[in-house]
C-alpha cells in the first residue's frame, strides 16, 4: 500500500473503511482506547495498519500529521521573567512606592537604599530558583529512548520513540517503558506496572483479550464479554505510556502518541475526568480543568504581614503631618520627616532577609545532595507543614514483595507451603527461560534461602511459566530425593503455585497433616472455609499464593500442558507483602515528633494499606483507614472533619486525592464528641488553615500536587511529576523529608525573629518619635539621622539570616500569623517606647540649652545613641536562639550586636557626627543612659520569659488536643 497521497482509487480514505465502527476515525487513534469490544484485527484495520506494521512512506506521512511522540514540556522561566516575578508581592510594591515618595520629596538617600534592597532581594531569589531548576534538570530521566517496530515489507528495526506514529506495530520486552498508548496483538506472560498512573502497587496482567476472551480461550476473571471493565486501566488489552513491563513480552499496535496519550492528557489538564458509571479516567478529551495553585502558607504569611504593615505605613505620614500642623503650626516642611517616619516603621530588609534565609537553607540542602528546592518560598512551606499526605507505592514501599508467612490449609504457620513454593519458583526460573525473573519467585527463594540445598535435591523435568489468564505456574520435578516427603520415589511431582481461586478450582484434595500424605477430599464446606481464610488474609493486606502438588507417573518423552493441572492436593498458602522503604518507619516517627501528621492516600486495597500503616507505626484503630468512595457523597465540611481523624484513604482516584488534600487545607477539625472539651488554644488551632504537603511520584498524583501547599516528589518520579513538584528528594532516603522540614523551620524561625524584633523596635521608635515631635519645639531627629540609623540597623539585621534557632523553634510547625505578630510587636513596641521616653527625660537633665542649636545637636546625638543601643539589646534578648550562656563561639547575632553598639557609641563624637547634625554628649548622660538600659533589659527579659511560657503552654495544649491540633471526638 502506498502513502496517503498516492492511494489507489479503490482505497478508502483514512478512517472511512467499512470495517471501522461507527463514530471511530482512523486519524483519532486516541479514541480507540475508549471503544471497547474491538478485536485486534478491527483495530488494525481502523488504523490503516496490518500485522506487519506500516510502510516507511506511511510512517513519514503520519509523523507529519500527528507530530513527534513527545510529552508537552513545561518551559522553564527565563532569568528576566524570574526577576520580574520575584517583585510581585505587596510588600515589595509598598517599598517601591516609598522609594518614589522619598525621591519626590528629594530624600534621595532613602530612595536609593530602598531600591537597592529590593533589587538585591529579587536577584537573590531569581538566581536561587534558577540554580534549583538546573539541579532538577540534571535529575530528569527519559521515558524511553528507542522502540522496536515492524515495518513492511518485513523489516524490524530500532527507532527513536519520538518517531512512533499511530498504526506502528512494536514489540515490548521485560523492563521496557511503554512509549505510547498501545493495543496488544499478542502477549506471553505479560504483566505491566501501572503504579505511576493508578497507584496500584502490584503488576497488572495484560493480554490481547479478543472480544473479552484471553489468548487461551479462557474467560478472564473480572472482565465481561464485551471487553469493558469498571475502569479503563483494567482493560487487559491496553497499555499506556508511562507504565513499564514487569515480565513477559508482547507485540502491540500504537493507538495514540504525543499529546493524545493518557499520560500527556493528564499532564495537560492537571486532573482526571470521570465518565458516567466509570472510575476516574484521564484522557485528552477531558475538559481543561487545571486547578489554580492555591495560596501557599508562605503567601498567606507574607501577604498578611505585608498588609498589616501597609496599613500602619499609610496611616503614619498623614498623622505626623496633621499633628505637627495642629500643634506646632508646621506645614509641608515636615513631609520629609513624615516619610522618614514611615520608612523607619518599614522593615526594609524583609525581602533580603527572607530571600537570604531561604536561599541559604535551600543551598545547604542541595549541597548535602538530599533535597532540591525548586521554589524558594516552598522551603518556608516545608517548615510550616503540619500534615503530610503521601502515596504509598514507590514512596513508603519499594514495589518489591517480601514473604510474610507460610500457612497450612488450617491457617496455622507451616513450613511445607514455603518449601514447595520455593521448589516451584526455582525450577520455573531454571527451565522456563523467562526473559526476567519474576519478583514473587525471587521473594519466595529469598525467604527459603536456608533450605536452598534441599531444593537442589530435586531434578527439574519441565516448567509451565505463569500465565495471566491461567493465573498459575507449574514446575514438574522428579522425587527420587524426596523419600521423606510422603511421595512415591521415581514419580513426577507437579508443583503448582498461583492465585488462590485459580489453584483451588484445580484441587480435589487438601493436605490434613504436616508429614505429607494424600489428605482428604475437598468438599464444599472445606472450600468455603478456605475461601474465608483467603478473604481474611487478603483483607489484612497480604497477597496470598496457593501451593498444591500432584503425582504423575514418570513416562519418558511426556509433554506437560495446563490440562495436567488438575486433581491437585492443596498444601497451603504463602503470604507476601510490599517491602517498606528502609527509612519509611523512622521517617514517619521523626515527622510525628515534629508535630506533622502523616496521612496515606493510595489506590491500593484497604487491607494492604492497613498492613502498611501498622508496620509504619501509624494509627490503625477503627475508622483509621477509609475507602475513598465513602467521600463521594460528603460535603467539603464533612470531608474536612473525616480527613482530620483518618490516617489513610484507600482506593483513591486522583480526584479523591486532590479533594482530600484541599479539605485538609481548610483546617476544620473533627466534631467534638463526649468527654472533656478542648481548650481555647486547641479550638483556635482547629479553626486555622493547615499547611499540607503531598509526596507523590506518579501521574495520578498530579492533581494532589496542584492542590497542596508544597508538592514533594522523589528522584525516580515520572518527569511531569518532578516538574510539578516544588521540592525534589534527590536521594531515596525518606528521612530527607525530616531534614528538609527542619531546614524550613530554621529559615522560617529566623524570618519570624527578624520581623518580631525589627517591628517591635521600629514601632517603639515611631511612637516615641511622634510623641517627641509633638512635645519638642524642634524635630526629634533629622531625616538624615533617621536614614543613617536605619542603614546601621539594616546592615546588622542580615545576621538573622545566618542565626541558628534553638530546638524549641524546630519542634512545631513554623507559621507566622499576622494577629500573633501584631500582639507581639504591640507589647514589646510599647515597652521600647517607654525606654525612649525615659531617654527624653535623661536628655533634658543631662543636656543644657535644649532650645539652642547646640543643645538640639546633642539631643539628636543622645537619642541616636540610645536607639542603636536599645536595638542591640532587643536583638540580643528577643532573638529565637540559644541562651547567651550556651556556646562559647561568638555567633552572627553577637557579632552584629557588638558592631551596632560600638557604632552607636562612637559615631556621634566622631568626625562624621557634625556632618549629620550631632554633637558630643556629656559624661552624665552615659551614666543615666546605662541605668535606663539596665531597667529596659530587665523588663525585656521578664516580658520574654512570660511570652515564652505562654507560647509553650499553647503548644502543649495543641499537642494534648491531638496530632492535628484539633478537637478530638
């Protein structure tokens, strides 16, 4: 057949063949996966292809029509756009407005200082995020590089996966990543891992399923005759891009490539669509319902603090102007002073401190090779996390089964089932020539390692490997060395292992003793009892394999077939479970100590989830594990209460995960029940929004990553998930999350300390400045002096970004709430204002001729010195950090405090003093000032101790209220 342009007159156009089902077009192969019931031949005809694939000319024409088989990539922002984006917050806008106002009143120094600080902050933030983007790019792995395709007239060759087109016939083998959406034509023992798409940890059996019937003609369990199932991913004839081959081999035809695949459709829409009567299914036909990224904890904190300060700053200059005009008859000549007061209230270093603290924490994490923070504010959000939601598969577990138990038919522990299961596994692997070892067989052999020599005593005769339709594997061994096993010497023994239902239907007897023997007949009552045993163990999270044996006379040249798997004697069961990640349990315990509640959202079976929770040490009490379909009929408020008291949700679709995460972020605690009522602190904590992190590695986790405050992905997550995440774990150690949270809390604690100290000190100065401006016949401080004082204080405040908070700051989530900050700065600001006003009295006593120009210069110098000394005292006593008695090495805060105090004492009498309008002070002033500082320091220490005691009590009350800091039923 020629290309589309050279098609003969008798050929139909693509998609117009009479064999195509109504409504299906050949140029929309993506729709074929939504059309169940097509045979392989009908699919090939609809795609204008055949069993030998396409011609080269057809492939070239389709490549032009459909485009490259590539997933749409998210273009990284350039440096210029990152710089502009870093300026988009209300506080930076206010600083820029203040710079413009300062320039308008000819206060060029203040305008330049503010502009420089804003630019430095933006450069630090944009460069930090750019470096993080480059580090993340180094972790990206290709989905696949080449694919083996068949091209007519009969050639087979390797091509780059981006050259695949709909209609190509390709081959799959063990370990291959599926490069497009496929429809199976032939398969041999094929199992596929779909965890990145569905979250299901166990590999899924795939087979052509012609019209709902498997290759062997046996009706597959769980799939009806029409070929449809309860979920698109359960259709056995379809494989999807992003999944991988666990075992077996296959030949398949490409249905959809590039942007038409399920993988790309999910990434593009950011969510999953739910067809009527079906499970949640992603697809390119879904409406683009990408959720707008919710406001993060960092944004809420910064915006709340910024708007609180904005109100103060907008209110201060008019008050200064009106008060001076009303009481002193001054006019616009006080405008520079009013602007200086507003600037004095402003923590100009906030952008620089925030960016430096976060960038330093992110750099330390990246330097350790554990964590890459792609978005700097995400480090603050990590520190604020109080709920961490995580998928199970690939994050808490390793996708590797391990043996849990070996059970006799009576449900009691017995070694014989494991022995025979290991015989089956060993000789199946030896004789079946599988392309890759089966993970279940490897787990069984690993568990039977001590008895490996006994397994070698058997002689392997034949093997029938596991078949996904038959759901059993069979090994035939000679029993000459099995004299003690209750079997006839010289006979052939069939050892069958597989799904309990499949093995039980082939059994006629059940072993009733532990020393071998024929056993008893398997009647209906015994079958019902065994079915209950299987159901109970499966509900407990185990994956059971039944083991049975049968004797056959030894006949030379005999070939064994699946028909020989009959009349078996059940030996028992072996139970397997998912192996936990090595650090998962320790990581969960560490998070609990940090006040972080861990919640599991997974697509797995509830029993499996319960088992994992128990091994991780998480709550497994009644109602701790809930099936996600229970949430479908709940309102958002009801779901929020359910999510707060639930440890894990099983059978989650991507939409379930996103909705549960959003409900947890709403922060509504569970309804209070009988018993003692929670205190007001717990009630307040329950009403506050939670900060929710989500750890996931698959495409099915994308909606939840968009819905949470901070998204986390491990190193081996799929590309699109890593791109959507804010934080990437560069190592497999889940304990890195605990280290990242600590780094986030350390950075957030330093930012909070800076804000508390700076704003309380600035507020006290502004109150005193306004009072002095109304009481004195001259300005209490010249605009230039205010600017120099701010520059001195701003320079030393950079030390906050390098401080080391104490352990108390790392034990609970770091959330800066505007209301708490306002109470703090009001209390300590009034205390600071009292010290300033006391200094006025000292200056009146110590400085003579206050009304003279010389007395005014001395007054300015005295207050300048006092301001810097009190700010140094505030920095030392109010900072969050180690006590002054701890450690001998001078930390950054101590160095900064000493530098500030020395500047305050030496600048007025220096040659620069007269240039700034300051004169030397009499000795009496320093003695009186020392007394004021001692009293002020004592007051600060008392207030700080009282504040810390109250904060510790509130924290303990929240802990008593439960891990979610909310009322418990």
